[in-house]
C-alpha cells in the first residue's frame, strides 16, 4: 500500500502494511548466507559453560528511588490514562474516517510502538498499564487489596489467556475487512476492557499480567532490554544475560509463536499468488485469512516445540519435564520476534506514527488543534532511500537471528548435559535458520 497523504482516505491494512519496496534478491542471498555462517561459527566456537546464570549488572540506586517515587509513578500513570481517555474520545465520539487518530493509536502507537519503547525502557508497561490504574482505583473504592480476587488463578495459567488475546488482535488487524471502522474497533476495545477488569475482580491483578495481550507483548520484548529490576532495584545489565536468566511463564512459547507467525503471515498475505488464490476462490476470504494465520503460527509453534523437545533427550536436570523445554527456550525467539517487527514495520511506525501525532490534536474531527500539530505535514523522505531501508531490514532480521542463536546456545548450556551440548542444539539452530531465511524471502516476495 502506498504511503498516505492527508487528502487520501485509503484503508489501512492493519499495522502490517509495508510502505517500502520488496527486498532485493541479492540482499536475501547475502542475509541468508550470513545467518548460516554465523550460526555454525557460534555453535562450534562459542563458550562451553553457562555464562549468564544471573542478570548481574550495575545497581542504579538513584534511578530506582526516582522510578519508585509515588509522585513520579502516579504522574506517569495519570498521563497514560489521560492518553487512553483522549483516544477513547476519538473512538466513541469521533468521526468514522481514517483521520481519526484512534486507528493510528491502536494499530501503530500501541502495537508497533511498544517494541522500541519496551527495549529502551524495559517492562515499563506493567507499571503504566491504564487497565492496572483503573483496577487500582476500583480496588481503593471497594477498600480491598488489588492483589486479591474471589478465586485463585493458579500458576499453571501463565500467559495462556494473553495468547488468545494476541491471536484475536492479529486477526483483527490482518483479517477483519472492517478493521478501520469505528464500530469494529469499539467492540474489540470494549471486549478488551471488560474482560480484563472483570477478570481482575475475580482473580486479582495477576489476571491482567496473564491476559492483557499488550502487557504480555511488552513484557516479553522487554526481556532484551538493558534495564532490569533485580531484588527490587533497577540494574543496567547485559541484555543477553537478562534474557538468558529469564524464567518464562507457562504459555510463553505460544506467545512468541503467535507474534512471529502473525508477522510472517502479514508479509505472506501480500504475496501476489496468495491474493490471486483468495480472490478467485469460492471460499470466503475470512476463511482463507484465518486458515493462513493459524497455519503460520502453527508452523512456528510446531517447529520450535520439536527443536526444544529434542533437547529434552539430553536434559541435565531430571526434575524438568518435556513441557518445560519449550517454555524455558522461549526467550531465544524474542530477538527474532523483534528483528521481524523492525524489518516489517519500522517504516510504518515512522510515517503513520507522524500522521497519528498530527491527527492527535483533533480526535473528534471538529477542527481542533489542541496540541498545535494539526497543520503539520508528514515527512516521507525515508522512502527516498530504498537501499538504506533494505539494509535496515536485513540487519534487523540477521541481527535478531544471531542474538537468538546466542541466547539459545547459552540457555541450552544451562539445560543439557555438557557432552551433548552440540548435538542437542542442532535442531534449534536449523529451526532458527529456517525462520531467518523465511523472513528474508517474505520481504523479497512481491
């Protein structure tokens, strides 16, 4: 889809619309070759004993005091809640046009923007999540502990509910034909709000961490952030050390599979042959789209689970079960998820992020200019540099692959017997090379 200009009202294709040209095939070959070579170099020449059993890092006492100050926290929570109320004004009282900033707020700022913010700021969303702020207020009014609910949620729930939410949002922004109409987005927003608030009343605020797709997405990505809270204090850590020491909750493998698979489907759905097949078929496009999305997620989940279960054959800790290995290895896919997101969506964030900021001054379409941005234009100079864009895409995917291989290598050394470390990692290495080459091909495919 071409980049939008203020006079055009062209429907967005969810957050996944590529504004840039297909990746040159020479870049695909170079990226795939680099991924393959680097993978085997890491496997055969990297360290042979675990190096990151704890996040370590440098404690930042002053920053911890600042971040934990009630005035700072409540000010930031208030600003975040106000931003959601402002977006809600456009969503429920604004005009059903693409100049309504509610669409950009949901599909661009919230979804795509969470990735760079979570890397730069760490798990900030858990602190500023407006759903948590609302629940805190309700709990204070009812004079009950926000952590208490009517029922015990249980540890085995993990983040499985959020996996369903992530799939639902992916379906909304990639499959639903009316995704850029207010009626559809209103329904999704109300379901999200009601499900989380009622769940928090029933199970306590643990439900929000288990079921909010935005919080789980942000928290998962934040595992590669240099900021980490350890024993109550903020620390500046080696991101790989933080990622390798992460103990993912149940359902984390399904979360990363959903994130990676939905991004892959987003590119695949723009393939000319796929579009022709769907358009000439007697089967509904909704069926094709839903099937395609589920297939992509299933491919990621099945291949990753197989590779993780292979490691179980050489387990070091006899108390671990087969189901523990996909969960414990889920962190190794996080860099690949981030690489995919950057490669596919960074031009969207740059261009449509600006457009959303411009429209932010007038959520109801009444000619307001509250923040002074209404008269600004969108700078699209980035599209004058297609080679630079292609380089960013290749570097993001190959870089995510390399970090994923390193994270998988480190984690496997913690989980498998040392004498079997190499053979235990081979299927995981093959799977990650497959993800990387597939990502590059999907960016190339016209």
